[in-house]
C-alpha cells in the first residue's frame, strides 16, 4: 500500500546503508528522522567542508540527537504547546504556531523545524528579507505568540520593530534565542521524546509566499502535502540515493531550501551545505562554487541568479552532473552555454502552494528530453493540469492544478470539472513540435519574478505610484533581473536625455517612491537609478481600459531597460569625495562614509556588513564607489582588483585595511596662498592652451574691414544653448526680428539627431510659455553639435554652410555646476576655441562676424575694488579664482578678448540672476531661487539677508542682450575690439523686499540667514524622517553649499551698468523686481506642481 501509486523511479534500491521510509502514510515526515537513525545509521544526511576544506559528514543518529536537543531547549523555555492534562482548558490544547526569524546555519535550523513538528506544534520559518511591516503581518495572520530570533543585530532589530507594530494592535509576541549548532550537535542533553502522531490532513508547517503583494501570504502545508514534497525524486529518471546535492545557497524559510532536506529523508541523497558557523557563511557565487567542488557534489540546486553569476567559471559549474533550478527563469544565453558544455540543466516548475509539478531529474542517457531543450519540461505523472488558453498565436496557456489522490495543492482557488483546483496564474508556453513539453513564459497577473526567485506583484505598488500628481502612468519591470525597476510616463513630458531634468523629475517623485519602498517587501524596493522616464517621442500604448499595455511598453523600452541595468552595475556613489591624502585614518573614514551612505542602518567598524542587511546590490555600490575613488584620486589601475573584494573583506575595518594596502600616500593638499597661486597658474595655462593664435592674411583683413557696413540682406545668427531658459527666450526673440533671416540653433544632443533636438526645443517652448509656432519658421535650423570636436562635430556640408552664412555668433551654452574644478570645464573651453575658429573662417570668406560670449557675474567672485566692478576686461585672474565655474568663465573671456588680435570683434556679456519672465513668471525649479523657496516651505521659514538684488526678468535680459549686440555690431572701428556688458538691473532691490514678498504669500516668517541655514541643515541631514531623504533634502544640501560658496560676497549690486544701459534702452528702463514678479513666479511654480500656495496667505 502506498500513497503514491505512480512512482517512476524507486529510490535507495542499491545502496545498502539506506533504508527507504514507508510511503504508505503510516509515518509523518518528522518520524522519518528516528526511522533513519535506527535503520540507516551509517548513511550520510549532510556533508560540509570545514574551515580546512576537509569534508565533514553528519549521519542520521547525530541529526536525531540534535532534534531531541532542540526539543529539550523548547520545553525548557516553555516554547510550544502546554503538555496535555485533564484540567487544562481546551484552548490550551490548540497547536501553536512557532515563528522562526533567524540568520542561522542550515543544520541547526532544520533540526529546530523538525523538533517543533515532532512535538506536535507548527513551525513557521519567516524570511529574513521581509520588512518589519511584513513580519508583523505574518505574526498576526498566523497567531504567532512565540518567536525564535537569531542573535545578529539585523534580526534583533527587525524582530523588535515587528513586535512593536504588533503591540500597537494589542498583540503580544515574546522572543526566544535561536539555538546554536554547538547546542544541538555537540551536546547530549539525555532527553528523549516520541514524535507526536498526527493525521495526514493536519497542518505540518507554514511557509509563506515571496510577497507577491506588499505582504507575503502564509501557506499551510499538511502532513500529506509534506510527504508529497518529499517524494519528488521518485518522479524523475535517476535514483538519487548516495548522490550529493549542493543546497548551499537556499534559505530554509523558502520552500526550495527546505525541499532538499525532505528529499534526503525520502531518497537517501546527501545534502551539501555550508559549514555551521556563527555568523553563518554568506552565500556568494564563489562560496557556492567552492562548496560544490569541495563537497564533490553530483548535483546542485540553486536560484538562476547564482548560476548566472558563476558562468565565468564554466568548468566549475559543469564539474557536477545535474544543475536543478527553480523560482525564476534562467537566462537563455547562460543556459545555452552551460548545456553546450555538458551541464544537465533541470528546471523544476512549481510553487509553495502546489509543490513541484514538473518532471523530476532527467537522465540524459535516456533521451527523454534533448539537451538543447534544457528550459523545457514535462509534467509529473502524479499531477493533473488543466490548461486554459491564453494566446493561441504564442501557444500560451494559464496553468491550473487539480487536486488528485496523488497531489493536494495547499491552496484551492477554483473548481474544474468537479475537482478542487489551484489557479497558478502562471503562463506556460507549449513547445511548437512536442505538445508534452512546456516552459514558463510569465505571469497572467504580471507578477515579476526576479532572478533570485523572489516575486513582486507590481499592481499594488504601481497603484501607490499613480497617486503622485507628477505621474501619468507607470509600468514596473524586472523579470529575470536582480532588482525591480519602473518605467514612468510623466504628466509633463520632457526629454529624459536631459540629465538635469531627469534628476529633477526623479527627485520630485521620490517621496512617493519612499512610500512604495516602505510598503513593499525588501526585494521589491525601487532604487532611484532604476526609475526610467518615457520619451515624448515614444509614449506608452494604452488599452481600452486606459491602462498601459504592459508587455508592449516593456518591449518598446527594452534597450533603455538593458542600458539602465548596465549602468546600475557600474554605478557608484560619486558624491562621496575620495581622500586627498590616502592615509590609514582617511581611508577608514572614507570607507565608513561609503558604508553609511549605502546601508539603511548604521554599522560599527567590526560588524559584518552582510549580517547587517547588506545585499548584493549594496555591495556593488560599495565596490564601485571605492573603484571610482581609486581612479579619481589615487590614480590606481583597477582592472586587476577582484570584483568580490567586498565579500572577502566584509567589515569596515577589513575593507579599509585592504584598500589602504592597495594605495600609496599622496603629497598633502595645497592651502591658502599656495592654493590660490596654483589656481591662477592653471587658469593662465588654460588661456595659453586654447587661445586662437593664427591671424588672417592682410588681404583678408582688408576685405573684412571694408565689409564692416553690412548690406541690407539681413543677419544670420548662430545661437548655442537654445534649449535652456535664457537660450529659449533669445531664440524666440531672434525669430521675431525682421532683420534676422536665419538662426542656426546649435546644441548638444546625445542621439545626434537634429529632429530630436527640434522636438526637445518644442517641449522647452511649451514649458516656458513661448510661441511654439515660431519653431515652424524656415528661419530656424537645428544642428546637433559637439562643440569640443573638430568642425563642431557637424557634417562637412553643415559646417561649410555656417562658414558661408553666419555673421553673428552668440555662445550661450555652458554647464552650470559649481562643484566642478577647472579641468572639468576644459571641453567647454575647447568649444569656445572651435567657435572662434568658425568666426575666423567666416571672416576669411569675406564677412565680418561678431562673437558674443555669455559670461557670468561670478567672474567678480573675488573683486575687492573700491568702486563698482567695471564693464571692462578682468586682467587679474584672482578675482575669478576659487570655483571651477567662475575660473572657466574667466578663461573664456580671455579667449574672446585675445581673438580681437586676429581680427574678430567680440562682446563679453556678464549675466546676473535672471528671474521669471514678465508674462507667466517661468522659472526652472532646479535653479537656486525656486529651490530655496520650495525648501523654505518644508522648514517653515524664509531667510533674511542684508544685501541687494539686481535680478532681471529673463525675457527682459534677452531683449537687452540683442539690443546691446546690435549696437556693438553697428559701431565702426578701424580695428577689431572686445566690448563688455553687464546684464543686471541698474536699480537694486533689498533682499528682504523680495523674499519678504515670498514669505508673505506663503505665510512664512522671515528669519535671520544663520537661523535659516541651521534649520535647513537639520532638515537636510536628518536620517530618520523619510521626507528628509526626499528631493527636498538633496536641494537643501545643495543650497547649503551654494550659499556658503556662491552668495557670501553679495556682489550683485557692485556691478557697473553705465555702458550697457547706454547701449540698451531696455536695460536702462528695467524696473527692479517687485511683488508682481514674485506673484507671477509663485503662480508658475504652482501650475507646474512644484509647490502649493497657502490659500489663506
């Protein structure tokens, strides 16, 4: 008599040390342990390699003793059911659920599970990867009142937080220590007990789903179901008795992890695992492969991500006979490579709810399945499936598992032809030629299966994201990957190739993503780097219901998704500055800073990172940040440094010692006057490097002088940087001037497409309320340029066209980043030189070009004159020294001025702060004033300063610029010269008048600047408030640096505008900024959902 009549391959037939257990239901699974201790005493249950690499074998009598020791500890601590007595109340006899939340070695954990089962109680191993909210949910759902917790800080913290959440709902949970390997296997407490008899339909244990929704679901396995799990090897083609199967990387809180130990009891295979240590060995691809080889395994069972990571050591992976995998798809490329190398790949299809329902282990010699069909499988003969057609063209079916005498799903969701059934919601694909072969295609409910086997149901998480006012639609992705990502279509489209705008948008929606991450299990969290934004040229496709067509959207963005995962692998925390001097102390501080930034909870210098929650992605960030530091500061080659060095040195101290051993000390950094002198020297050298030296011939010079007075054919202008706010306004005004016949708009465009650039320009015009119809004019020609390349990176015909037609160049394009040093601006200076060369070439064609460079008032950073800063050249570079941005602008000014020596007229225009325009107040939120106002709302005050402001509305500035240039170009001079202009309001306004108006409209107080900075710093650096880790905190930290470095001089009202106002009536008539400008900009920011105005203010 047997519970399993359709057995294919009996197990343990020819191995005399193993006595197969009865399969007739007379014993429940934990009874098999004492059975083997008595009848299979010399048969190995587990093998592991010790610290010396020697194999150690654990036999069944040792396991039974460990189970009895575990039961002794449970009884001594009062864990579990109260012993039956005549006067005990009925409810005391109920079988309690005992939770296990432990980072533990496998041998200790399996002994504890069987001790709880054997005592008649219900063990529930809980994933250590769950959030506190998820753990609390499981505790309450299953009625756990006793929780066994390992001693490591991460689990202690997780248990404490979960129990606090339970207590808030009136549920009291008590914790107990996890027994150690020494407690269980090295002692003999002299305790004996008999396994409690149970009915096959009684619950044996509880496992939980991977957390397909935000909270995982508890799944109750009966004793009958546990026996069905255990007998999977009987439904393959190989007798596994005596084989060694590596199960190192599978945790026992997962159905896959505990399956191998059940198979050992039923079939006589020997499980190979990591040596029992405290803390336990962390599974990595290297440690898994070492374990497989050291233990001389015949087979291995792991998740696909581990197999994929081991592909570089192909001989090691194929040195054993069988590779089982489950829980997720295996990369097709990796599987094909392994199959060709001889690996016997076996996909096991099933679920925690339904056990393994695919065929067991194939014998390649029998040829039931060709090796190249490694990812296809047959169904087990004991299971009965009902396939619901899903997509005829793709041969897709939804798999439904029926309950039969041989197979009892733990969860029943429907009835098919009178049979109770479980709807897997898995989509399986039928083989095109062999209808008995199937492979997993995906999920009917779009559940994302990561390469770790963990699952994410995107629906509830996407629902949270859709609450964000900046988001139109979202689609999560991540199937077969290590981490989930999300594709977002914003309500206000923009070009995601614009890195500044992409960063701004990610920051804007990040508070919502924080809520998603708080709600979701740990493996489902979203990282900022994996937030992709749709392009306006490739919007989502939607169904008739108004929801995105998920697969179509993912397919459309497959290249972008592949690219973002590649960048994620290469990513690092580049905002962490490496040491200037690599001493032992500075290296330790550097490593500590990296770890603190990456880890979600603080760790001490000697704490194991992985024992404190560090995952593979975080270890990648730590590694890449260190490598970035090597390349940036230590100038150390990194190609020979092992990629696994974080795993090999898993504490801050060990990692610091390793890093220090790789570098040599550098000389101390320059300070004070020496540093200033070094900056000045570098600035002068940069001028010499990029100065335009060659002069036109005298014949050309004469020709150009005679052409000073232009004919009436109109002007042709080359304008760079048109997609920015100032550039957009300049372009719009140029296109409306009757005397301008052509405008060449040159910008950087990553795609290199002129059409893409034109589309980006249209979006910018829409954003700033400009007339998009102007861009349809034949006057404008868009050119995707690379300014630092020869001929500006343009095609030869394009460049020749510019040389033949352009008579005015306005160079507005520049990178605004106050953190960069002068060398980082070198490509921009090369661009200035190349534009001057274009000017020179145009001049040699008989024209008289004029070159206007848009500089910045920051070149007066160190101005110390007694009067107003003049509209004149700055000979002393020390005025601009101190920041790479201002130094680069000063160098560019010198390049323009020196070009007059070779016959090129120029105008250097130093622009101050540009406010919102006079129509709608359009002002980019990422600029410092909007950022200041936005973060001031968060901290509840606005700063007061004793200085004046000379802001100009951006459209006023554009008009003044063009008017000034017209005057400069019309002036007649025998020799080429460089003019200077200051675009700031001639009439200053007190700071408090402007920001007082902002404060009034927002209902905020004005406070001293020092107090405001303190509040900002406290807010921005707070590590406990989720909002403080949002984009506001990032803006706050940026503002702190900007104010301390950029505004301390208060130089705005120290600039002369006399000469510029004489050339521009627009500037001369400019009014100081007032409450009207303030109201206009606030309304604009509210319109674009940047901030909310208090209606009572």
